[in-house]
């Protein structure tokens, strides 16, 4: 493994991954990103001149551009982060999700298969497993949990996983799949729960909690996701799926209360709004396989991770104010105007 194509490397997890790899290893990274509303080169200013880093603006659905990039940079490994990633947006309109998440993955697989590469890692999600019962805490998502998709986003991610699996079985194409739980940390677009609530709290605005606030998510600090992907790239068995998670389940409402408390704000800012349609109740990952077979474990405790994240948003107000202007305002109005009760 020498030359890695990281797709979606200007997004939240992708940009953290690019920096993590450049800091820890001697690989060359080609960051291939379309720069949608979620892609931001400001996430990468500290490493943009790194000798082992190059940025290429491109769409994963563009076969010719993907092919040229793989050839120009003698790519031997692909890590595919590029995706439409926000569930609420997939409810407002699913087309982009189908195009990028499914057709984009198919394009990458086809081009990489025809050129020949060493490894292709598909960054997937625990959402492909559907929702867990709230009252049976002993039940977790394992790699054998059947695929059950409840949002257009998760349906598109699961479709991509199934395609990857089919290329492995049919073409012996060297695929690895990771399925991670909810990430949090610096550079997360403030349409997702944690950064949205931090920004709203700092601005003295209402914090919109969906439904009863008792949906459960399993939170992992973004750098732990990055280290897990590296372990899978280095030691994972081709054709296998690896779940990634931190055994860290929280009710949404408790996350919101922690944020308010750490920022010295009162719970009066909380407002309950109409629920997300088809809202999955509980996600929780069993990461026994990656822990026992590959020796990975998370390095961050939630208490430290959430404090570091809040500190980052407090210190980088310009970053989130800029990304929350323009197109974002229209999205926010569209998503939340029908939810306010
Ligand atoms: P993000 O929305 O922050 O970033 C997505 C990136 O992909 C952006 O830089 C965007 O410009 C780029 N992109 C979108 N369409 C593209 C296209 N057609 N061609 C090239 N680039 C394109 O997403 P994220 O939260 O960083 O998630 C990254 C990946 O990890 C996604 O595949 C997501 O499904 C998966 N994932 C996310 C989480 C999470 O909690 N955020 C958890 C598990 C898995
Ligand atoms: O589980 C992994 C997935 O986590 C990733 O695959 C997705 O890309 C990522 O977006 C995330 O999906 P969620 O839907 O779980 O994340 P989100 O931050 O949108 O919402 C987290 C929870 O908070 C969810 O139960 C909905 C709730 N929520 C969210 C928003 C934006 C609210 O209550 N209010 C809000 O305004």
C-alpha cells in the first residue's frame, strides 16, 4: 500500500482521516472530492502543502475522471468516504443519494477493477442494520445482523455494500467493508446533531430535539473511526465486514443536556419538535470482531471527546458560521419549518 485515493476527503470524517494518515504513516494521499455543500477545503489548510498530499476535484460518478486519477497517481488503494450522508436530506429528496452513494460506488468499483488495485475499502454505516429494540439492551448490531433499511440514506448505503460484496464474490475484487456508529468531533457539518446543538446553544437559539428525545445513538470520536479504518486496511481479511463502535449509547436528549451544561447554558433552550419520519429508535454496535481479530480499540472516552469537540467549535466559530450561511439556510428552513410544534 503506497498511494491511497481517499474519496470524500474534504468532508468531516474524510478530512480527519487524511490528517490522521499523513501524521502516522508515509503513504501518499490523493484526496478526490466533488466539493458538495459538505466538502470544504478549509478543513485541510494545515496539510494542504504536505509533500505526500494532493487534492483532485472530481465526482466519483465521473468514470473518465476516476480512471485518469487512478492512472495519474498509480493508485493501489481506495478508501471511499464520498457520499451524501445526512438522513434528513435524504427524506427531503433521495436522488442525489442514489446517484452518489450507489452509482458512484459502482463507478469506483468498475474502474478500479478494470485497472487493478490492491484494496478497496467501503466506508459504510451501522444504519444499514435498521433499528434495535429500546428495551433489550443486550441486543447489538453484529456483522451478521440482517440488512434492514429504513431511510433513503441507509437504503443507498446498503445498496452500495451489496454491490461491493457482489464484486468480491463474482470478480474476486479485493473489497473490505466497515460499518461504524455515529461519529462526532471537529469539522462535522452543523446539520448533524452534536455540532448543530453546539452552534444553536452558542447562539442562544432553540435546540430542536426530534420526537421525545429518547432515540439512542452509539457515539464514537472521529479519530477512533480513522484508526479503525487503518487497522482494517492493514490487517482486515478481504471480503469481510467489520463493525466499528465504542459501546457508548446515549439518549439524544442527554447529549443535548450535556452540551448545554458544558457551555454553561440552561435547558430552557431545548424545544421538542415533530419527529423525523421513519426515525430509527436505537443503534448500538457490537465491535467484538474488530477488537478480537484486529486488536483495535477506541482511544477516546466520551467525556474527553465531547469536551474537546465543544472546545473546537467554540474556538472555530468562523468555520461553522461560514458553512452555516448560504445554501445551508435554505435547507434548514425546509427541514425544520414543518417540524416546529
Ligand atoms: P460528509 O457529508 O461530511 O462528507 C462527504 C464528502 O463526500 C464531502 O466532502 C463531499 O464533498 C464528498 N462527496 C459527496 N458526493 C461526492 C461525489 N459524487 N464525488 C466525490 N465526492 C463527493 O460525510 P461524513 O460524515 O464525513 O461521512 C463520510 C462517510 O462515512 C460516508 O460514506 C458516510 O456514509 C459514512 N459514515 C458516516 C458516519 C457519521 O457519523 N458521520 C458514521 C458512519 C459512516
Ligand atoms: O449511525 C451512523 C450514521 O450517523 C451515519 O451513517 C450518518 O451519516 C450520520 O449522519 C448519522 O446519522 P443519524 O441520523 O444518527 O445522525 P444525526 O446527527 O442526523 O442525528 C442523530 C440523532 O439526533 C437522531 O436520532 C436524530 C436526532 N436529531 C438530529 C437533528 C439533526 C434531533 O433530535 N434533532 C436534530 O435537529
